[in-house]
C-alpha cells in the first residue's frame, strides 16, 4: 500500500534508510540481500510491482526477484534475459541513469505489453534505477504503479538513496559468493585430488594432508599428525636447502625418493615440492607419487637389455675370433673374391660388436660407473686402426680425407677401446652426413692448457643452430625421416665416454656448409682422472 506521508518526511526517510543499511549489513548472501532490498523498496514506496535484476560483468542477468500485486517471486534469471535487452531496463543499463516516468503510455522507453492497453490496466507510472558499486553496474531496481502520476520526486530521491546502499550490498554479496565458490573449488581440488598432497609449515612440520595422502600413509603404517615430513622420507638437502631455503624462489623442485614403511620395507616415490606464496602463510606443498611399477619396469628393461647385449657379445666374439683363425687357415691372398668376402664379414661383425659395446657402455656410464680399462694409449697406432676402419666407407663415397696430427702428440691416458669407438662414430658420421665427393678432415692438436683436442670436420649437411646442444641427447636426429638410417645413440655414447674421461665434447656447425665435432681429453698420465680409474 502506498503511503505518501511515510517518505514525504525527510527525517522518516533517513530513518528508513538507516534501517535498511542495518539489515543489509547483516546479510552476506545474494538471495537475502536482493530480497530485502526489493521488499523494503516496495513496502516504503508502496509500489504494486517491481523487480530487481542482478547483472554480471557482461551485463547478463545473474539473479532476479520480482514483486507482483504485493507478492514476492524469485525468478529464474533466464526469464530476464530478454528484459535487459529491450525497453526501460535496457535503457537504464545503457545510459547508467535513473529513469522517472509519470505516464508509460507517453514514454518510448517503456516496452508496451498487452496489459498496457486501455481496456486492461492501461498507462502506469514507473521508476527505474541503476545499482552501482565501485564504478561497476551490478543491477537494476524497478518499481511500478498501475496508474500514471503516482510517484513523487521525494520517492524518486528515496529510491535512488536505497539503490546506493543496495549497489554496495549486492557487490559485497557477489564478492562473498565468488570467494566462497573459490574456497569450495580449492577445497575440492585439494581433498579429492588423486595425488597425495601434504602441507607443512616452513620448518617441515605437517599441518594438513588430503584424503589420498592419509590413505598412502595408512599403507605405510605412518601417522601424519604432529610429524615432520623428513620423518618418513629422505630429503635431498642439495636440492631443497638446509632449511628449505632453496624453495623460496617459488620453483617446483622434483626428486625421486623412497617412503620408509614402519616395518622396514620401502616404496619408491616421485616428490614435487614447492613453497606456496607468502600470502598463503608460506606453507610448503609436497606431492607424492607412487612410482613402484615404473621402477619395476625400468629394472626389468635394464636387466633384459643387459642380458641381450651380453648374450650377443660372447657368440659374436666367437664369430670374430673364428673368422681370424679361418683367415690364417685359408690362403685368401690367392683369390681376390675370397678376400673380399672375408673383409665384408669381418667389417660387419666388428660393426655389430662396436654397436653392442656402445649400448652396454651407455647403460653403464649413465648409471655413473667409472671407466675401468684406462691406460696409456699410443695415438699413432690408434689413429691407424681408426682410419683403416673408416677408409672403405670414405672411399665408397668418393670423399677426400685428410689427417693432421701435431708434432709430439703420441700418447693419451684413456680406455683404448672406448676412445676408438668414439673416433669411429664421429668419422663415420662425418662421412655419412656429407655428400659424395665432400671432404672429411681429422686433426689432433695439443692445446696450451694441457688438453688434447680431437677435431673431426666435414663439408656435409651441418647441424641446425637450435640443436647444437641437444644433438648429444639420446635418440636425437636432425631429419629422422630422411637421409642415412640411424637411431641417434652414437653421439650420446660419445658424450658419455668423453665426459667419463674428464673431457668435454661439442659441435660447431653452419647448416648446409658442414660441421666440426670437437672433443678434448686431459693430456696427462691419468693423475687428473678419477681415483678409481
Ligand atoms: P645416428 O647417426 O645413428 O642417427 P648419432 O647420435 O651418431 O646417431 O647422430 C645423431 C644425429 O646427429 C644424426 O641423426 C644426424 O642427424 C646428426 N649428425 C651427426 N653427425 C653429423 C654430421 N657430421 N653432420 C650432420 N649431421 C650429423
């Protein structure tokens, strides 16, 4: 019911606004807030109809409440999808201005509906106010009376004052809503995560754990509450720092470790740890991943490979030695054809032997095992063996080969078989990846700093600049589907072998012009090498 005296009196209207602000201050959820604003507006102004639409940042209806013939209805926001695009509400949204209409039949902004015809309720009066907070439009409040000229300027001013408060209250309710839903999302992400997540304070004391972490700890028979993260697994201090100080940069640190079961057995795990930003109280987050099956598979693969390599190696060694014996027994010099067949068999079996040895070495060197057969190697002899080995390939490709050795370069401390295979690999590559008729150069230079430098240069396809560093990684190939066949393990072996000799290897190259693979070894009696060599 309209009560004109109620708000004609400014003291009274102030009192009403004060009441409204008190009610709104205690409501944080959106539904209650809009319900209160709508009810108070309609009641104090005495409007028969009204609506309050809450808008999202794209100005689409998010929520709405409607009053019709004094009864409150909660509306599906979708029902307002059209209303906010046309008519009075659309105008207020667009202009962000309050509208006061004495006679809706005389105002184009009012969208004429059936009940606006003179036979039905006819012309009406309306007020429509934008609800704003911090410069953002959060909704629109509309009140309607079924006859023209029923609202006064005082009521319009009063509704604008209500709208000011309602805007802020709705904005707060929206913020609270999104905060709550973010909190819910975070909680669900944390609690229901299939990874085992444990939170500790900056000293490593466990403060929180999710369901998966509790289940994991139950499996290993450990308590979580009141314990320290270091109580059940070894933490690599070199990676995380003595007081977790290396985590302060915010990066995720990952390492493999083992969880120690109470009864003594262990479970291999991958741990990812990071310090959460300071505004989340500087907690540390630890994620544990059970990698038992991965480790089992790795061990099986490793055992299987070693078995295969060893099982190939010994019969192959028999083939090679029997072949040498046969060569002595058969007078091959007398028949060039027999000589040719012998050399093909011998080169091929030597090649297989080299490949198997390379694979075995990759396996051994990768696990950090040191070389065991180092001794003083006569470089002249080695260079002869190596060049003799690659000569047939270079000749078959009509390439021009040059060899240059510095004066006085005669010995190096190395595992001879390994060094021979490194050189053959690099020389074979130089020939393989250089067109027919190109150049292959092999030099050994003594550096002033006491290093011996081996250089293998070619005029071949070269290495793209973005692969200069990765080309020594396993299975890396420049054009895997074109050019000579290979699997990309040769250079990986070369790097492991050179580094095991305390040397270094790299490549200098210009694509399309050629490459120069260079490696350096200490030119000494081995005193600089590992003590266990
Ligand atoms: P593979 O020759 O079996 O592929 P490598 O590890 O010996 O394996 O070489 C890896 C890749 O590096 C080769 O596939 C080739 O793309 C490139 N590469 C190696 N040596 C040369 C070279 N001298 N010139 C151009 N590309 C080369």
